């Protein structure tokens, strides 16, 4: 699982998952959810490799602490490492739940080097209401359509702007356990949040 906290002028987007967790009405949580096979699809390598050499891309990601948490390093039948797939999951789930779309255009090695010096500040991609409703429904029904959305917009999930924040593993005494990666992201410009009224109903 992944969770993402977006900071814009120190305001957190924290949806309330009223309908998903009826036993905990008005619960405040961060956007996020369960990983999907689509988040680790080998097709992401082809998409990113159109802009950067694969090894250059991997080296351009925000640096991580050692030792790595199990959710990042566990074996998967994919060429997409946890550092990438978990970030894609966080961006996809944030889009589904809040309508905030963290994509990047015009990616190059030089532009990334410039951005690293200023801390990789993200910009949210603004869609029309019609586009937002269409693509959010599509992605909600089939996570692989997030790939199609990126191709349609000629953009990439902005994995560079997500910084590792924490990793929470549910204690063994609980019947249902989650190994959750938390990311934090700082943005510039106006953030338009549109709740899906299913998983999210409000934000602060």
C-alpha cells in the first residue's frame, strides 16, 4: 500500500473515507491505497525510457535511506523496482481519490538536474471537469488506464517529487495487516481538489 501527503502552502490534503470504512465514519486519512499490477507494469519502463536512459532514470530518483524497508525491496516479477512502482501507485491513487494529478512534461536529464537543486517541487496537472470525470472513472475501473492517461497527455507520473516519509507495518496481533509506504510531496501553484464522493468526501 502507499499513502501520499501533498503540501501546498502547508495545507495537507486528507480525505475522509466515510463510505469505505462505515465502522469509522469521518475517519481522516491520506490519499492512497493498495498497489496494482499496473503500477509495476513493464510498460512504464518503455514510457520513461523515451525521455531518459533507464539507469539514468533510476539514478535520478530522490535518494533513500538504508537499510530499505521490505515493501521497497521485496521480490516482484517485474523490471519496475519498488522505488518506482510504489510512487506510481501513490500518484494514481491520489488522482482517483482527490482528482490531483501529479504529472510531468518535457522530462530531460538537464531539467531534472535543475529541479534537484530546488527540491523537485511538483505541479499538479489541471484537467477539465469532463476529462477528470472520464479518466478518473476509467482508472478506477482499470488501473492500467493510468498508463493510457499518461500517453494521452504525453506526460509521466512525477515520481521525482515524491519523497519517502515513513513505513508503517501493522502489528502481528491484528488479523489484517498492511505494509504501507508513505510519501510527502510539495507543490507550487493552485491545487484543485475534487472529491470522488465514494472514497473521499472532504479535505482540509
